[in-house]
C-alpha cells in the first residue's frame, strides 16, 4: 500500500499492489473508516480528510477495489469487504490526507521564500521553535519549498496554537524525515518562532 501524488508520504492517491502490479481504488462509498485503515497501515496516524474524483491526479494500472466497506479497525485495506468488479475509471481514484502529513509555508515575508516557518500538521498550522533551527534545518526547508538555499535566519513570535521542533542530522528530503517533536514544552521553553530568508523566489 502507498499514497501517491501528495506532498508527503502521508497524503495522496491510494495505490495498492496486487499480483505484481500497482493499481488504484475507486471512490464509490469511500469514507473516513476506509481512509483510517489506510493511514494506520502506513503509520500515518488517522485520516483527516477523504478525497475522490482523482484529487491527487489520475493513477494508472488496474482499478483493484470498488465499494470498499471497512469498519475502521482492520489491519490492512485488503482485509476490508470490497467489490473487485467495478464500473470506474481513473477519474474516480480515491485519496486521503492523514494526520501525520506535514506541509510547510513561509509567511509574512516578501514572497513565499521568506518569512516565519509554519507547519501544517494534524489539521492545524503551527510555528517552529528556533531552539534547534540551524543551517541544516533551514537548508532542508528552503530546498523542500523549491526556494534554493538559506540566506538569513529570522525570529518571530509564536502566535499559533501548536509548536514543532525539528532536528536534522543531515540533508533529508524534507523536515518530516528529520527527528521531530510536537507540542513538547521542554525544547520550546523560551524559544522564539523560527524564520528564514531563502535565496530563491
């Protein structure tokens, strides 16, 4: 099982492998109980929202499931009752956003490549504590946003409800691949909200 076409491994079009071929799931009767099973199976928490109509793009290959009817407690998506015969096309591919999906933005700067770091996580926007906001963390974020390399470190106030801390030992594909903790008071004590100016636009 995997999610494709999203901004992280915990968001996207639902794809499963069967007999060596990857295929998709039709959105007929696709609901939160079904999506919860997907998120839990992928260790992505729980489902925050469900999507149909190929929200994350049209997949390819066979359509492997239709009318999926999970109760929500199943261990795997393929444990759920479903129809194998279908009348679907890939414009009906099912998708999901899970709670452990993270996406980032820079706000309050001149453009999307400068400003306060904000992370969308578990359904809400939060700020990032500057206690471990070093060159490697700034570099990972600038690259993830397609903004080049970091030029300058900025400091802001925390005005959003949640707080995230990132610690990257090396250049990872995104901050979600680094060590992170959410809403733990100790590392954020007396911290300010992290910001950055990247050299791209």
